[in-house]
């Protein structure tokens, strides 16, 4: 079982306007929608569609926390969140005629008791793999992430900001930075696929057994003790890139959970991401007929 931890989940509010956003005036939305948000939450949704047993956890509070859990229940995604006194954050995206605007809240602060409860929840579930994903709220730092990684015999994966990756001290089975996070974690250039492979190899030397880096339109790389592999993105008509990185990670984790090879894991991740970006809407698409065999995998050098 893969247990995902979203320390700072959110309810994502999307407002649509049919005119430019006006400062100082009243802006009336023509449409709105709410979604359960957070990297780990998203990955659990994709894992479920991939047929992998998963449970989502983290911290929730208040009426927005209730809404988030209800949304996961409706989507048949199992969850066991730690309840806190604060209110789960609300992140707002405004889609206006003149552009897209985002306002993300920091999230409620956490106390030591909440962190203790989360560690106990993970131990009770005793998963094969733990994924810690997304931003960290006040009161939950790198030490707390390291504590989760060392609290049991599970393999731990991490998908978080590049600066955090550079401060973790425990050993991790996998991390999934994007190009910018890879640069922030290593201080190395990441302008080309080859440079990203070098940076991923450097990051691996810092305690990450596998590094899977999402490179947007350039595809993805996977660097491990078995070698370094590159997969260009599948050529699909992209309708929305939201969820590309989370679905890539879900595909990779699902493959490793099934005992598949590094090559197959990278291919499955890239195929899952292609399916997501070519599908309209925020719901996880069907993954039953993924075009995994159509993903080209090649070795890539990690020498500077």
C-alpha cells in the first residue's frame, strides 16, 4: 500500500470571469468550482485509477477540511487525516479575460501534538511506501519530514520544494523535483536535459536512491544506482498541464509497487502524464489502456 501525506492540503477554488479583473471594482464570477487539492491528495487519486491500494493522510481542520474529506470519499479515495484546530487553507485561482491570477494561503500552523498524531497514524497503517508531497505549513519542517522517513521500515518518497530537498538528512527511496526544484536543490544549471541528468545525479548523492525529474515538454529523467534514463514526452494534444507532475509520480510509484524495472517505471509515469494533460477536467482519467510501450527510453550520461 502507498500512503500519501499532504502536510498542507487545500480546497482549490476556481473562479471564471468573462471580463478583465478590475482593481477597486466589483468583479462578478460567471462560474466557480471547488476541488480537493494538494500534491499527495492528487497522487492518491491517480494511484487509485491505476489500481494501486492507497490511503491519503495529512492535516485537515474546520469546514474546509470537512469538504476536502467528503470530496475524497465521493471519489472513493480512502483517507485518514489528522484533525487540527485550524481551518484547511483555501487557494483561489481567477480565470479572467486578461489572464490567470492565483492566491495561495499559507495554511494553519501545527503543534507538536499534531505531528505526533501523524506519525502514529502512519505507523498504524504500516504501508510499504510513504510519499510526503507538497508545501509545508508552519510548524512542520524538514526535521518532521525526516522523522516520518525514519519512523518505520517503509520506503519514503518526497515531492517538495528544492530548498527543502537540500536540507533533508534522512535517506529517501525517491524524490521528484521539477526542473526549477532540481536547480534550487543543487545549485547546478538545468537548462538542458543533459544538464538536468547531471544535477539529478548530484542530488542522488545526497541521500536519494532514485531521482525522477519532470521536465515539462522535454519529458522526464530517472537516475538511480542502475543508471540514468531519459524519456521524451509523448506527442499529445495538451488541454491542461495541471496534474502532469503528480500523475508522472503516481505512474512511477505504481510501477515500483508492482516490482517493475526503472525503464518501465519511467515509461509508465510519462504515459500517465500524457493521458492527464490530454484530458479535460480535474478528475483522474481512465488509465486502463496507457500507451506505455510507445514511450521511448534511452540512457543518458550524468558526467559533468
